[in-house]
């Protein structure tokens, strides 16, 4: 796919962006979601990035874990190993980029980068 995603487009096909890494297809911000988004024809993938307690970047929309697993802690209060115990499909930014296939990443929401 061309790197000029926004300006090099021809024709009238709408730009398809998979929100939260393809959350409408399977669990949000997971490798499975990225693959499903690509399989469904998405041109790009949007995700939010949060910083964990030990400084790892993970793909997570919410600043806390309440909605996804009922844990009141913030993402910035736990490390990736703890996140994976609670949410086994948690992706790091590196894993998300590696799994993105032909889709381009856009619109990173750099969220809650200050630690609690």
C-alpha cells in the first residue's frame, strides 16, 4: 500500500479505517482484530496507546481496566505481565505494528502518558 494514504487516492472508494484495531469485528486492539480488519478490506488501523507502570507501550483504549475485565486499576498502574494475566490478548505497540500486515497505522491516540 502506498504511503500517501490520504493524498494519492484515486476514484471514489471510501477510506476504510478500523477503529480500535477492528473492534467491530472481534475483541478490540488484539492481533485477531488487526487480522480481521485487514481481511475485511480496511485501509488503515486506528488504536490508542497507553504507557504501563514499567514504561511499555500497549494498545488499550481505556485508561483503566474496569470495562474490559472489571479491575479498577489504571493501565499505568500495572505492568504488561499483569495486563496479560487479566487480558491475555493485550498487544504491545511492537506486536501491533508487526501484525498490521498491509494496513497502515494511523491516528494513534497517545493516552495517559503520565504515570499515576
